[in-house]
C-alpha cells in the first residue's frame, strides 16, 4: 500500500511541477514521474518532518513533494537542453 501511495504522490507531484514550470518544454511522462519521485523523497520528507508528521503520508508531504518536483525540474531543464540540443542548432554548427 505504501509503494502505491508513493507512486501516486510522485505522479501528482510531477504533474503539478510540469503545470507550474514545465509548460512548453514537452517533458515525457517518465521524466515527470522521476522528477515527482525525486521531489517526493527530498521535498516530501523534509516538509513532513518539519510539519511534525514524521514518515506518515499527509497533505504536508504532498505539498513538499510538489515543491521538490518543481525544484528538480528547474535544475533538470538546463541539463536536458544541454544533453539534447535541438536539431536546428546542431545543423547550424556543422556548416
């Protein structure tokens, strides 16, 4: 049950992060899931511990997960652009 809750929270957090900062960047579902998962572990854990909920699943954890996923996408966006340059930019370099 806990694994299912973590997966659902990660999906929701990735979707919220995409809605807030990822518009027009065409992130794949897998990228959003990973951002939500990493954000959940980092942001959700910190937020839950600060709110006094410990390791229980609570609304504070979902809020922290979403904030963590936003931070992950903000860090990942420039790295993604550097790893996958657009075809027009790489075509211009070859000439």
